[in-house]
C-alpha cells in the first residue's frame, strides 16, 4: 500500500468526480521506483472502475502516461508523483476524464488556439512547492491542445539524466529539447511565452480608472478589494499576480489560519479579487508613472493606463549579493530557494550567505540533505533568533563564519567554489563547494519610479500614516514602502489603509 488511509479517503471523494474512463499506461522494470509506481497505479485502479492499467513501453522507465481509452493526452509522469506532486496526478486524472478545469474560458480558448508542436519536460523534486503549479499548468495545456505534450520527471528517480541536462534548480522546464524556463511559472506566464499577446492598444483604449493599483500581492489585492467595495472603478495591473507569496512555502503567522502555503493563499486572494468588478491586468510590468491631467502609467509593452489616483504595491524581491559569478551561475549552483532546490544538492557541500532567520533556517533545512553547510555572515554575529542559532550550532555538519564578506562565486560550467574575505584579518579564503544559497533579505521593486515619489536610500517608498506618498493622489503599501516590518498580514493592512486614503483623497478633490 502506497497511500495511507487518510489520503485514500480524500482521494476517494475526488475519484468519484471523474466523468469518463482513464487509462494508465505503465512502463516499469524491476527497480524499486518501478515497484512503487506499479503499487501506486494498481492502488488507483482498485479505487475506481474508471481507471484501467496497461503495460506499455514509454520513452522513460519507470514512467506512466495518463490517457483516455481512445486518445493520448500527452501527459506522462516519469517517477512516482507523490509528495507535492500527488495533487498534480489527481488533477491529471480528473481533467483527462473530462472534468472541466477551474480556468477562465478565455484562457482555455487561448490554449486551444496555440498552433505548432510543443513537447515540454519538467524536472522536479517531490519536496518542491513551486513545481506542482508548473506541472499542473503544462498538464492542463496537454489535455486541452493535442499539439502539446508534457512529462514530469522526478530528478531523484532520473538523477543521471538531470545531471546530464545540468539541472541544478527546479522546476526546470525544457521545450522541444531546449531549456525553456526555471522557477515557479503560472499558467498565464507559460501561455504568454508561446501564444500571441495583447498589444499596447488594448490598454490605451481603456477608460480612466478612479484607482489604479500597481502590484498584485497581498497589499495590492487588499487595496483593490477595499476600493471596489466603495463602488470605485478599480484596475489592478501586476507583473505576477501573488508576487513573492507564490514562492513562500509555509505560512504559519497569518492570524486565524494556522498553516497554509503561498500558492494556496494566492489562489484565495485571486478568487476574492475576482468576486468584485475589478479590471485585472496580469503579466504586465509598469515602466513609468507620470502626472498630466490624470496619472498615466506606462507599461513595458508600450500601453498607457490612466487613473485619478494610484496605489503602488509592487513588493520586493530577493536581494542579490552582486559579486562576480552570481549571475553567471544562477541555476547552475547559485540558488535562492532551499526548499525547492535543496534535494538537488544531496551529499554535496554548499554555502548559505546570510545569518538572519532566512539564512539560518535554510542552513538547518539543508543540513539534513547535504554533506556540509557553510554559513557566511557579513556582520560580527548571526542575526537569527536565538532558538534557531542553538539548533544550527547543534548540527555536526555546519560551519559558521562571521565577519565574512563574499567576493566571488567561482566555477566552470557549474559552481565549484566561493571566495570570501575575513573582515577581521583581511585574509582572502576560498571554499570548494557545489552550491550557494543566497539569503540576505529583500530589495523593493521601485526602480521604475525614479524620482517621481520620495524614496529612501535603499529604494523604499516613503509613506505617511495614511499610506500617502510625497505626490498627492499617489499611495503605496506593503514591502515596497518604508514600513518597518515586512509581513503578509501587515501588507494586507497597509493595502486597506492606502485604499481608504485614496478614497478620502478622491471625495475631497
């Protein structure tokens, strides 16, 4: 038995939603992964008369495809899709059976209209919380369009293949044999890269908004909901709806919700925003903000949106160390998500740059997977909470260097070392290793604003207690501001506060 009783009980409810028959074509041998895969597929078949299992010879062994009795969908799982990928398997079964996906009809039509042959392969780790979104998006595209196929490949089950393809970060998506993209990607983002996109005229012709929210994370979603509830014509433009929360694995401090994951929270945010008459413009990046008769927001595609007021909630991103080798070896040993990419460094030596909570938590997690972890902190002492430091120092395969300034990440095709300077002695030292995880905090996404609003030395937008910036009618909220703490729940409150401030500005002016 592969599935425990609780999972089987939940799965039973989903399998009852299947609307047609599904065939699992299994390619297996005598290895342990094959045996586990056969046990899983047999167990699924025993739970539903709509699921049949057949032996087959597929491109990879062990693997199995999910098809209709008379039609190949192009969905294949190479390895055993348990862990975070179990949901991907369940959705593949439901959608292949004919169950309608929870996707806007316009997106479904856009996928169906994609022409050309697209054969996707995604390398994943089963502990990666970003991978399922990519796998599920590509599986859905395969169900909807016969010209698209997708194979999920467990990097642990096909370790040599992953190494041959130089996969050092997941998810790693390949299209028609060439690298397509890495990291978490939404369905909209993938489709935008292979389908025709709206031109600037689609935005130029829109009527002016009363409030235009720039950014679709917790702050932006909260702001848009609050203004829409006031009956104000609201638009929200986002480079990536959900923002950094999409990349957050575990959220345990959002009051009233004991524990959730970032992608689940973002799905709830988007669902809530769509309950209101809010014009959502996703995958659009702001490039300039001006004030004429109205505020004019210029987009990177050349379109211009107009509004009586603006709320900026563009959030923040991982701060880079900015040393030689960091950019060159990104996804080739340089990583920013220990939860996603840690399993790829099993048995290897790695470094974590940063001694705050994020860095120390990363080092603790990695220590259970890798051979050795070296923590490098620029300051004279670690900044993490005491309880985390105690746990870190109790681990036998962790070394901590304080007063350590990283000066270069070295490598050939992949990372092979890191050079740092001991700030106490000015001595340069080199560590041989195969992975570097950068965990040194956040930088606000505000460069595009230039001098339009007042910003701090580090780029944070200066706001007052109402969320107002130095420009009347422009408000800001969340991690892009000089708010003293960056937390999801604080960003949501900031968004609501800025929305109320913008509403007050509109009725007074």
